[in-house]
C-alpha cells in the first residue's frame, strides 16, 4: 500500500534540521490537498445522491477506525451547530466504540463482525447514507460496515487514500484521494488524514447546501448558542430581509432565535405562517423567499 510505503527521500529525516523537516511535512500536506482536485466530481455526485436519499427522515452515518474514524466523527458533530442538522439524524460508528476517540483499542479495526453487527444494531436502512473512511481502503471493520449497509439498502460512500481499494469497490460512491507515502512512513494522520478531513468538509457541506441549509452563502440554519453567534444571526436577518438592526433583532427574538424564521418574520409574515412555509418547503429558505415573491 502506498500509504504504508517508506519514501527514500526521508530516510534520514531524524537527522535533518528542524526547519527543513517542517518544510518537508508542509510540502506533503499541500500535495495531499492538491490530490483532491481529481475527486471533485466524485464528491459532488456523492453529495447530490446523499442529499436526495436523506429525504425527511434519513440519517447520516459516519464509520471509521483510528484517525479516520476520529476525523469522521469530528466532521459529523459540526453539522448540528453549523447547519442545524438534527443530532437524532446522525450515527457515529467507531471501531472499539466512541471511547476509541481518545484511546487506542487493540484489534478493534480488524473486527469485521463488529462493523457488520453495529450497522444492523443501528437499524440502518434505505433512507440512510453511510460514509466509511479508511486511509488504506481495506480496514475490515469499515469495509464490513459498508458492505452490510449496502445490503440493507443504504446509500454508501467510501473515502480512501489507496487506488484499487476494497472499500472503493464495495461502496456505491467511491472518493479515492491517492496521497502516497507519508513523510513519516505509515503515519496516515498526516497526508492521508489531511485529505480525509478536507474531503469530509467538502462532502458534508455540499450535502447541506443541496438540502437547502445554506442561503446566499450563509449558515441560515445554524444554532445560536452564544453572544457571538447571536450577533451573527441578527446580521444575517438584517442583510437578507433588508431591515434595520432593531427590526432584525426583534424578528429573531420573536422567531426563537431561528434565523430562517427570523428572516421571514422580519419581512412581515406572522410566526405561525412563516413556520408553515418553512415546513412546506423542507426548511429551504430560498424556496420560501420565492413563494413570498410570487405572492407579491
């Protein structure tokens, strides 16, 4: 596997001056990001399929082991505060359990039976989207989870860093970013991990965009949980609705700090009617704004 191979250029890395070692590692990180360019269409296709499959009840399921699993969990946990994606519509399956986020569990990633069983226990079905991440593309736990999820009718997406991997073969949508040898041989938390993090960012954000949770480049479904975000939310309502700051603040408060509803209220629509419009349009503010324009 390329991700495990020793790059002869770095055989004496421990003898290099620190600044040169850092430059070499940075070069590797930049190359990893550049490698994603070949997969933008694959990411877009997977995102579009996922957004459609999720419907009104489908769940996003993140599966992985070690670094790959931790990166998947990190990306998934950001979707609720950033896009308001419901926590009950997310599932995290980590080899060894979520305790493995901070501790290594011997042999957990090799347990294919656990990967298969945990998918079944989670009740995965046709409405769900399962994203499996593995640098090698052959981690038994992750591959088994993807295979089982596909058997159960879920949409499956595999993210790997080795060409021709079994994960890419088993998943319905394959995103393969070939990052090659690591500067520190086998340390896939480096180049491979950087590429995985970026791919997950792109994939999940594209899904949220296609779900109508982004409007005019803004996170209009974000959860307001502190003073900074409250100020940001007020600013969004003010800009989108074209009202003054006081009107925006009042509308957002009336809307229970729900930004999309706050925009609609700021435009003079009563709360109940505004919520009904959002519900009827799947929470997509652009569709609601279009409906309001047609009424005028």
